[in-house]
C-alpha cells in the first residue's frame, strides 16, 4: 500500500516539474488546483486532528521521503519564480511537519 503513495507523490512532483514550463498553462492551473486542495486537506488534518482518527496513514513510508519530496516541490516552483506556489508548498510541508510532531505514536 505504501508503494502506491510513494509512486503517486513522485508522479505529482513530475507533474509540478512539467507545470513549470510556461507554455503549458493548463498544467499550471491543474497544479494550482491540486496545491490548494492539498493545502486545505493538510490544514483540516492539523486543525481537526481528532476528525481524522481511523484514516489510513502512510506510516510505513519513511518520514525522510516526505521531507525530500516536499523540498523538491518547493525548489521546483521557487526556481521557476512561481512564488504563490512556493508559499503553498512550503505551507504544505510545514503543516505536515506540525501534524507529524503532534500526532500520537502507535505502540509497536
């Protein structure tokens, strides 16, 4: 199951890289929509941590993967000078770190 999450995140990162090509306006709009949606999900997860009890998590995926992936996404949009997306992906990364640090650990 975790491999599906990793492949999806890598595909999204690849799509973000494609969206930095100025001629592909449609890709920029799709990326913007995905970013806003993911930012909203992360904010809800952070604000209503108890709301998401029982939702499947990606605990088997190492946390370093998420940090590297979000860092690459931030770097891609920052290198393109796409500042609104840079802020969006930085917030997604920050919200993820905050959620992870506040989330109770399961006993092994």
